[in-house]
C-alpha cells in the first residue's frame, strides 16, 4: 500500500455536491457586493463592470481548485480588491487549499487575504466608515475561521480515509486467513486421500496381479479373490466419495466424517496387508504401558501405511520389515526396510506419497528420511529404508 497523499483524502464530488458549494460561494459574494453596488454604479461605473467580470471569472477558476489548489487560491484572492463578487470563490478556494494542511501554503494564503483586504477597503467605495482596528480584527477573525474550517475538513477526511483503509485491510486479512485455512484443509484432505486411496488401490493391484500369474486356482478360490478385489474397490470408492464431498463444499470447511486411524490400528493394517499376500515382519517395541497420543499415532499409522503401499508397488515379492519403538523421553522411531527389485512392479508411483509424509512429519515436529542402504548381513543386498522420528508429544500437548 502506497503512503497516503493529500489527494487521497479528497472525495469524488457528485454534481449536487458541487452545486451547493457554488451556491454558497455566490451567496457570500452577493452579501459582500450588494451593499456597495449602488455606490459603484453612481461613482465608478467601470469598477462595477470590472467587479462583475472578475467575479464571474473567479467562479470559472475555482472549478480547477483541485487540480491547481495553490495557484487558483492565489489568483482568486488577488482579484478580491477589485471584485466583491469574487469573495465567495476566494473563500471556497482558500478552504479547499487549507484541507491539504500544508503550513507554508496556509500561511501564505492567510497573509494574502489579510493584506489584500486592506486594499479592498481602499479601492472600493463605501458609505460606512468603521474604525481601522475593528476592520482589522474582523478581517483576521474571518480569515482564521476560513482556514480553520478547511483544516478541520481535511483532518476529518484523513480520519475517514484511515478508518476506511483499516476496515478494508482488516477485511482483506480476514479473507486471506479464511482462504489460507481452506487451502490448508484442502491440502490435509489431499494427503488423506493419497494415503488412503493409494493403499486401497495398491491392494487391489496386488490381488489382481496375483490372479494373472496363478493358473492353479479353483473356481471357489477365484471367486474369493475377486470378492476381495470387489470389497477393496468398494472401500476405495467410499473413501473417495467422502473426500470429494468435502472438496465440493463451498466453504471447504466440512470435516472428514470417518474415524481417523491411530497407532492402535497398526495391527489391523499389517494383518490386512498380510491377508492380501504381502510378506511383513512387524516388531512393536514401544514402551510397555505407555499410551501414544492419537495425533502422533495417526502419523505413525500413515508412515507405515505408505511404506506398505510402496513395498507392494515396487517390491511385491520382498519381505517388508517394520519396527516401531520409542518412549515418552526418546520419542517414536519408525523404520521400514525391504529389498529392492523383488517381483514385477504392479502399479506406477508418482513419488508424492513420501513428499506428503515428510510434510506431515515436519508438522508434528519430527523428521523423515529415505534412501537405499546396504544390508548389514553377509548378503550385502540393497535395501530401501524409510526412517522417521516423531516427538511423543508437542510442547503444547505436554503443557495441556
């Protein structure tokens, strides 16, 4: 946002707003001119016509006061000694200049008004002669009142502009926070969709792949395998409908309705994968008697789930070794290992699962790494290893 300038405080005037200003200026000019009009006609007819012409010219010039405020104010004030009618436009131009609140210009135009007022009384014919001190006092008071009124209007405009800017900024920040919240929620839903659907589809692929290689299956065994594929497909469709229903929500605020898995569901996950034909060795070495927080357990579940999915995609015939251990003091360690290149690759991978896991782990204050390592036994085979560490609980959870 750019720094505010005096022009920012000038409102766009509608035609009726301009009309009443001109009518007020005309009224001021006539109040000053009418008392001396007869004297001008009787003594100095040329002064009468000069007063009228200069007065009308000042009404034209004052229309440009917003484009050239100081120049218009100076010119209209210089006309004042020769034109009583120009008193209204000069006052309007002076007020407009004072709204900008530039002290150098305000002092200059104020002094010009006071000095040229003396010339006005010297040039214009008048039937009433007031004491000089009364005339001077009246002139100073009027000029000061005009300048003060203009400065007040400028200050009020600036205040309204500031309040309006604050309201617009607050509204923009509110919309930005809402948009960020929706984006974060949609990103979370996308991670959940990948974690769930990738695992379901991987299981379907494994069962379907087994059917393509097995020629010794009986009709009952074939029907059983197809029923498993059908059940997994229904589960995947159910999860997909749930996630898409949330994404179609206009506000993006609908929660996932299904229960979220935790550490307690790991055993069922491993058993399900084994039933699908995966070779898995699962070692649960968490501290006995300690309850892992659900938020951490959910992340552990997703890490193991992604490891099983990746092993099923890229090394379906290899044995996947899973170890989960830790304590409240040391945190939770999750290690998954499987040999490389065992069996045909059944489903392609986009490489986004591990990216989402790394983000999920970092959000929990943990770390995640993966790569190829050499086995420590005599075989020296290459292993794909996925390691993750998570704190048992965050500082906020520990405080609560």
